[in-house]
């Protein structure tokens, strides 16, 4: 498995017009990273101009949920995102160069 930074760099190279935050979010999506790893790499890779500093905690919490969608539970105890398909916002019927 490629390292986190290698995956991020490969994605950022492929989509140079994307912000560092957007690249980071796509890299963590559905890969089951823990909060510590997401927070560590967020501090290293995401430009501080890409987010409001006072919102960092909420952003990292969102990224943890994005990385672990089946761990978010409803009050009933069932996973919140269990029945949602994995969606790739880069996939387009008009583009063949998206990253799965």
C-alpha cells in the first residue's frame, strides 16, 4: 500500500487546480484512517489558507467521518451511511481521466 503522502501527491499532480483541502479529502475518503493520522497529515499537507483556523476541529471531525462512513451511527445503532453508494465526485460521464 502506498504511503499517505504518496497518494496525496499523486492526486494533487493529477488535479493541479484543486485546493490542498479538496485533494486531502479525496485521499482520506473511505480509507478508514484514524483521527490521529488524519490530523497529523492534515497539518502537514493542507495549506492554512484553504480553511478557517477556528474551524479546523470540525473539519478534522468531518474528515474522520468521511474516512470511516460506516462508523457513524444513527440513534438506533445502525450505520448512518451503510446504504449509500460510494460516490466519486470526480467521476463524470464526460471524463475518462477521473481517479477511482
